[in-house]
C-alpha cells in the first residue's frame, strides 16, 4: 500500500456529515420539514428522520425513548451512525403519543419529515449513505496530489480497517492465531497480560501484576471493571486455574470471535493487496470477491487461488485450523467478501484551511453502499492524527 497523507478528521462536528439513503427516501441534514399536525391516515408506525449532532447513536435512541415515553424496542432503525458527526437517518416509532412528539426537544437531536407507515424500520432497510467530509491540516503539495488521485477513482479496495485488529493493544491477530493453533493457554495469557502504552495506567498495572504473581483469584478482584472480558476469564480461572478452554467457552462470544475474525481480516487484506499488485481485475463478473478463510471455504481457480494459498501459508495457517471443535462457537465456516467498492456521486475540492493557516483542507462528497464505512475509503489515502 502507498504511503498515506497526514490530516485531521472530524476536527469540527460539521466536518463529517452522514445522510442515509433508503428506498425512495434520501435523508438530508438541515432543510425544510413537515409537521406532525399535517399527517393523515394514522397507522401503527410513525416514520421520521432523526437528525443528531455529536451524540452516540444508542445514547440518542435511549434519550429519545425516555422523552417520548416509549420502550427502546419500539424505535426501529436501519443502521447506526457516527457519534462525532452531523447525521440524518430514518427511524420508526410504534404507536407514539403525537403530543409528546410535537413537544420533543433535545439539544443534539431533531425529529422531522413525518409520515405514517404500516411497518417498522429494521436493520437491512438501508441502501447506503451519502457523506460530506472535510479533512483539515493537509500539506499543500500532498493535498493537490491526493485530491487528483481521489478524483480518478471509480472504486477502492474493500480492506478491513485498523480497528479490526485492536485499536488499543493491536494484538487481536496474535491472539486469534494462538486460538486457531489450539494453544489456548497462551491465548488466554495474551488476553490477560499483553501490555500497550495506549491503555489506561490502571489496566497496565493490573496486567503487569498478574504476569508477575500469576494469581488468578486475586486478579479477578483487582482488575479494572472496564476490562470485562478479562474479568470473565479470571473469574473462571480463579475456580479452575488450568481450565483455559473452559474459560474461553464461558467468555463473551462476541469478544472472542473478534480475535479469530481479525485473522480472517488480515488474510483477506493481504490477498487483496497482492492480487491488485499483480493486476487482477475485480470489476469483472465472476471474480469480484476475496477469501475470508474458514474450514468449509474453497480456493478460487487460477491466479487468485494461488495467491490465497500463498498468503495462508505465509501466515502458517491451513483451512482446517478454523475448525476449532474444542470451542464450537469458534468454528468458522468461512465465506467471501467483495474485493472492491464502487464510489458514487464523487466530488473532490481543495481549499485553503483557515483553521490551520498555511495548510489545505480537502472537501469530499460521495455515496457508499450499505455496510461500507467512509473511513474504509479514507484509510486508502490518509493517516489521521
């Protein structure tokens, strides 16, 4: 991958705008809106747009439900949106009290564009998102080069982002490989005692203390509460110090799957990068995906299949490694993932950045399909402070 350019993302909340695209409904930040008073033919679900600013999505839903007197489960949505951003998306509310909707006020949330519908909005009712993004404090020469490069793109590699590999300790792949190689004891010790300067000091202290004393019973009591996975494992080991498989079985499944999924993601990224370097064309039908390895997957025929085998071997892995029968929920069948993502409605401009005199800001506007993050696109070009 080419060297990335430095810049600042989400310096201001309004630098990151997300507008949801649905079936015959495109959400817009700002602009006019209709009123609840103008609605006719009442049905079970009130659909509207929720515009939010600088608030976590789930916190917004929680506060909305409390203010309008509804259960959280009565509010439907097609997808979550970023916290530090200005976003607009559809939601549905089951049999709302219209007076409470009219009187709803919140400093970070606005409801608008109401209509009745007979069904609830659910995950999957989303076609994509339209983004308006400002990247600040970019070197003048770099801004012109990257701006020109982005303008010439019709698609971008669908790599997994860095967060997939562990944003704090960066050891997800290491732990995942230990699990796949059935070295459960080392995997557990890595979860508990791998240390990073990016963590809180209390977390580092607890890990170092356990590494030195090797006392699970005491560690279960002094490990910080925010290390929930570690405390789950420690609680099990404090009762059965040698039962590392049992500790993993009883740990949070989503967190444990994260480690194995990180290995899949690393393999996928390396296959895709090497395939693009060798000139493989993923815009052609029949060859638009790359391998997410698992014990039931099969290699592609031809050059792509050879690359898949090479990358798996270089990572000291075999497809059978993913059949973790000792811990059934970690048995990964495998699948495929789209290799590239098409960019639509792309507009790029470069301007002087008044917030950072002497630097440039890059203004980007584009649409991406559901399930693809804007940061995945931006990660191809930028390294953010």
